[in-house]
C-alpha cells in the first residue's frame, strides 16, 4: 500500500471522479477527509471505506462558502493536516454568452475557481510548514481548448490550470507538489448541472450518450493515483486524459 499513513482531502467526493478517487486513495491505504454538499452520500462512502479499515472524516461544505472552507481548514489542522488535496468539486451550467445567465456564470466562478482557491488556502500553510504536500487540481481539457456555449466554464478551467502552474513554481521552496489533471469526457453526473434545457439535452446526447466510449471516473482516479504515488523528486505537473475516441 503506497499511501499508508497518508491523509487526503477529496472535494466533490459525493459522486463521479471525486468518489472514485476517494476509493482509489483508500485502497492504497490513505485516510480521508471527504467533502461535498450531499451529506447522505458522503456518509455512505465513509461507511464503505471505514469497513476497509480506513479512517474517514466527513466535511459537508459548499466549496464556495469561504468561511465554511476556512472551518474545514481549522478542523484539518487540528488533526495534524493533510498530505494530499484533491481539488475536484466543480460544476458546468453552460450556455451561450448571449443568453446572459449571469447567476450560472457566478456559480461556475464561485465553485470552480474560488472553491479551488479556498481549499488550497485551507491546507497550504500547513503543507508548507511541514515541507511536504501534494495538491491535485482537476481542471479539464477545457483548460486548453474553448467550445461554443462553454466560454465561462472553459474560462474557469483555464484559470485552474494557470493557478496550478503558478502554485507549482511557488511550491518548490516549500516541498509542495502540484498536479493539474485535465480530463476529457467522463461519464458522470456533471451534465446534469447544465440548467439550459436545450444545451443539457444536446450535451447529454452528443457527448455523454450511453453509447459513447467515454472515460470512467476510475480512469481519472488511476491517473491521480499515479501522480500522488511518485517519489518526492518527481512532480507530475499536468495530465491530459481523453477517451480514445475524443478528437
Ligand atoms: P459530478 O457532477 O459527478 O461531481 C461533481 C462533484 O462536485 C460532486 O461531488 C458535487 O457534490 C461537487 N460539487 C459541485 N458543486 C459543489 C459546491 N458548490 N460545493 C461543494 N461541492 C460541490 O461530476 P464529475 O465527477 O465529472 O466532476 C468532477 C470534476 O471533474 C469537476 O471539477 C469537473 O469540472 C471536472 N471534469 C469533468 C469532466 C467530465 O466529463 N465529467 C471533464 C473534465 C473535467 P455535491 O453536489 O454533493 O455538492
């Protein structure tokens, strides 16, 4: 077990990539802090992982709640800190910019950018003091490309990639490694977060249909596991993972 004795905080652990990553890290021996808004799902996952011998702490919190995230940081610090942060929580209520769905833009910015920063802020000083830590930010293939209707979403993911690379450079002196993971299409609940009816239907049909050979959350969890189990002198800075069939 490569992560025995380590503790990891996974945000957005109630479904999809976060849930699969929590399972993968636990299978390698890590103890966990798991967070998301849906507490019932976190409870189920915690029960499952505790049955395998892992210690699991639940932190039901909205990542866009700055004070709530600070409180999670205090809780984590009181328990000795975390070795790994998987900054995964995200949302994708996309629509053409002409539609002016400003509330949805703000939700993406608050969750995908501010939420990522709040989680970093909650653990970073502790990692720097201990001179070791690993922060994994989940951006997207949309951190490199743009798509019509996904301007704000792609903007948030470009921001996460830029923040990740900056943090990687700043973290060298503190022994804190940073990895930016950029998934292509993964079969999860993410398209359900699209509020615009026509866009949701089109995205579900054209990108996330049953017949699509998309990635599974476990594929991304495996990539994350690879990054966080490298020796201390190796920083896996970026991982771009697409379904083989995705252009
Ligand atoms: P899911 O919808 O399955 O998971 C999203 C997770 O984020 C859930 O656990 C959800 O929990 C949590 N979350 C959403 N908003 C908030 C919030 N405000 N506060 C706290 N938690 C929140 O989608 P994925 O697993 O696919 O998404 C995980 C990450 O991967 C996201 O950052 C997404 O952008 C990224 N990604 C996904 C791709 C895909 O094709 N699926 C492709 C590229 C990147 P809850 O609702 O309980 O709070």
